């Protein structure tokens, strides 16, 4: 009997230890599973934002090109069938204005690949989901920055988190910004042509390394620069 009693005690202790191990394992696995699920949710959200941005870019490009083709067709009809001179002039002016709206920007600001898209993303400094009002190019420090279109320089110097920044007003409510620069070459009030060198790439302001942050704003609102430059 004493041996049987000791055996029962040992078995009971073994069950107690096993139960405690399973509970401890559950406490470790559960947070890991929750963390993994949250990471998958954030990844899916980022993919959804990129898809939505691509859809918006394609729709904007199709809409503008459709307007342009429509005006071209109306101009051809008026010219072919003897439309009034005043109508022809109005159509021609509308075509010119639409062409300027379609492509006031025609040159990528720097020769480098894009490293961050327009829209919501995980902020590289705060590690939180935040809106990114432009696109980033992974250019080397000192690479030259070009004006994406002709216009007048309205800002050339330091501006908060942008660091050294250049802003160009292209007319028709279109403004471009070039941020985190190392050296600013132009001055406020300068008139620049498409492709002119305006600055060099740096990492000034709130930046994790050398790159060019490029923004396009229409009537003060940020828009996807890829659609304005017809970039892929």
C-alpha cells in the first residue's frame, strides 16, 4: 500500500506539471498569434491602398486623355464642315488650355527609382500608418534635381520637416515641391524651364537617409505625382 500511494502521488504531480506547461505555452502562443494576425491585416491594408492609388491614377489619366481627344474631334469637325471662325478660335483656346492641364509637368525630377508611393503608408520614423503626400526617389546624395516643368520659384530654403526645399508654381493651380535637398541652386522669384537643374539630393529635415521627396499639388491639394508625370 505505501508503494501504491507513492505511485499515485507521483502520477498526480506529473499531471499537474503537464497542465501548467500547457497553460504557459498558451500564454506565449496567443500574443504571437495576435501579433501575426495584426501584421497580416496591416499588410492587406497597404496592398488595398496601393491598389486604390493605381485605380485613381489610371482613371485620372483616362479622363484627361478622353477630354483631349474629344476636343480634337470637335475641332476637326468644325474645320471640316465650315464652322464659324469664333467657334474655331474658342475650340483652339480650349485645346491649348487642356493641353497645359494635361501635361504642365513632363520631366521626372531625378534619375532614380521610386522607393515610396503616394498615399497611406507606414511612416519610416514613427512606424505608424500616415498619409504620404508625395513620392520618394532613392537617389544618391548630390544627384542633380530637375524642374519637372516650367514655372516660377516660390520657395527656396528650409521649411520644417521638409528640410531644404524648392517649390515651383507652374500656373493653373499646379505647384511642385522638391524636399530633403542638400543644396538649393535657385532663388525665390526665379523663372525656370522644364529640365533646369534646381538643387541636389540630400537628407535635410525629417529624413532617414538621402532621397528626393517630390510632391504635386493642384489648387493646394496633394495629388499622385505619377498621374501628373504619367509614370508607371
